[in-house]
C-alpha cells in the first residue's frame, strides 16, 4: 500500500516550464529497496500511457526520446518525493501526468502503484 500524490500541473504557454512533484506515503528508495523505481508517465486522450522519465533506487535515470534534453527527473529521499522539471514545453506534451512507483519484493513479485494524475496543458 503506497499512496502517491502529484502536484504542480497547470496551463502554460509553449516554451514555458512546470515542475511536477510526487510525494509517496512511505519510503521507496533505500538500501533495502534497491530494486525499486519511481517515474512519471503521461496519457493523452485516446492514447496509451507512456513512460516519460524514470529513476531507480540506484539513481539511474531514463527518458522518453521525445523529452530528452527538456525534462529532468530528480528525487529527494528524505521527503520520499520525486520531481519532474519540464522545460521548453510543447503542445505535444499536453496530457495527464501520473506518478508511478514500482516495488520489487526481494525474491518475490513486483507491484506498481499510481498517483491520481495531474493535468498539464501547453497552449500553442
């Protein structure tokens, strides 16, 4: 049971910036949870949810090709929070952004948790 609460969405013009935050109800990243990861996904109407950016317990990051060089994912372990800094926003970035946590139980199954989503709208 992990609750994820996103914030920071809104309406911006093309070229603008937003910073999304996702606070987890419990620790995700720790020395005892090296298989865990958090990330941001987005979903536009009529399209499948896609990975935007992810960060692992070990600090490795990955990004969708469409956002490389514009978005940055980071974390604050003390606050159990991940951030997505979005710069140079484009209308194509318009979507509901969801925070995701993936929990890997050592020698066991994995679980995925999702936040409620936050709307990002980029005007032309």
